[in-house]
C-alpha cells in the first residue's frame, strides 16, 4: 500500500497520541489536535482529505464523539492494520 509522506506522519501522530487536558488522555485525537500535532503546516480541508483517504484504506477509524472545548468533536484512532503498516 502506497501512502504519502504526510499520511505516514498522520499515522505516527495518532500512534503518539494526544491529550485533552488531564481528564482526556490517550490516543483518541480530534481534528484540531491532529492539526496541532502533525509536524507540518496544514489546513483543515487538507487534513480532512488525508483522514478520509486513510479511513478508506482501513488504517484509521472514527472512535466516536466527545464533548471537547465546548463542542462535540469526532475522535480518530489508528486501527490494528494501521499499526501493522507502521511496524
């Protein structure tokens, strides 16, 4: 499976995980967290395109919604297939 350099960076970002303050630790990251943590500058539409592509390949999935920063936010997590791809 061919992935772009940026798609691999997104997978690595999800593996490293994020945290939303102290009460929400873990690897389930929302869109804004991913944008903040990836090691390159990106726009929301561009990262959404990459997330859709990774989801279609079965490397990431939505893991539900959670209220964060005053809004319900979609959370993303890497799948087992995505973890295997990086190993």
